[in-house]
C-alpha cells in the first residue's frame, strides 16, 4: 500500500527512482511509471548492495507481517541490517526507515496520555507476537545508526495505515458476517494515517535534510477520532448496509483471553492471544506529530473523517 503510493509521488516530484521488488511481485504499475526495477530480497545482502549502487537515498519500507516466525524476523531484522551494510558499502548519503507505533510499550503508557518520541519502547515485544518482535528488533538496529555521520538516518513511526485498498473496519475488530465486533469502548482514540499522507511525510523528510537527519518522528493524522465517531460519521456513510457494529468492552475481552488460555492448556492447541496484545489493541492514546510538522511543514492533506468516508 505504501510502496506504490510512495514511488508514484517520487516520480511526480521528478526523482529518479530504483525500486527493489521481490521476484514474483507484479511490476506493471512500476513499469508504467518508468522507474528502474531491480529484483531481490532484503534478506540477501549482496542483492541489496547491488541495488544501492549509485543511490543517494534508501527508503526502507519492506517488512513481512505474515509467514513463518523465521521469515518474519529475517525480513524485518536482517533487512535493516543489510540496508545499513548496503548504505555503507555504496556511500549512500541518507536512509529513511519506516517503522511503526507498535514498537511502544502500551503497558507502560497511560490511557488518555500522548505518545512522543520519548515514550517507552516495548522490552518484551515477543509477548505481543512475531511481527511486533520483528519491528521492535529492527528498530533497535535503526536507532543504533541515528548518530552515524557518513550515512544520515531518519526513522518514521507511522500510525495504522488505511487507504489504497487497505480497509479499516477489519482493523477495528473482527468481522463475522455482517457483524463487526469492535474492540474497546466508543471512547477509544484511533491512531490512524492515510498511506498518501505517509508518502508525503517521506517526501518532506527528503526535502528537509538539515532538520530531519539523525532524528525520529511520529506520523499520525492531526485530527482526533474515537471509535464511536468513526462508526457514526464514517462507517455508517460508506458501508451503511455492510456492517452492524457491536462494541466489546475490555473486561469481556479480558475474560475471553483468560478462557482461551485455559482452553489451550487443556487441549494443547488452538489460537494464542496474550494480555499484552489485548492491552495494545485497547489502548487509547494521542500521538504527537508536531515535531515533523515543525521540521518540514508536513500536514495531512484532508480531514480524517473525509478520508475515511471516501474509503
């Protein structure tokens, strides 16, 4: 979702773009844009070094969120390690790494508070799942390069994506037929960003090297929106007959997780879900994106409810 949007905007801004894609990826849109295409895998350091030859800036947006545990960890962690090696080998001037708000420790962050770049990171991401562990370990490597002088790094932590075919309703909870079981109360704050706005934030970072290199930024829509406001103002308009939402309070989900854990202990199989995962899904916090706005002038192009209603 982000990669195709980003490449299109880079081409529109008259940047020369080389896109590294997997061998089985569809490339018809990239070909129409006229970008140079190179095939490879972020786990292959030699392929990344070849792909970065003669490049000024690497924008790293690749991460596997599904697959085996080793595949997810390797694409996330080994991918960042190899990007760093490729940048060093080729004298690349800048690396922009797109991380995630999932790296924070939501057990240590109070509800109704505001996340900043200084909020505590999760020291036990493995308890929230493999993808969270992969993103957290990968960011640890990226953070270690923020003070590099030869290649200047910038880290972006975007909120949950939507747009370009990435639908939000399923991310809110669990669709069951025409029912949407929504996690949390109607007062829970949503942390959202349209992929087009993330792409625009990356362009702004590229265009403002002096104020962004060696720094990390949170990227989220400046409009606040609760679950209930989304259901009433956006989902009801865009899908009035498709979903009927049912809110699931925390105590019900908490009891369900405890029951699931007991069930797994008895039969030794079944889906796994932890209380740390539950806390992440039910957390209600604001996101401070003012630093990137001050450093680059970036702002979201439309109001959040308008963007969501258009999906």
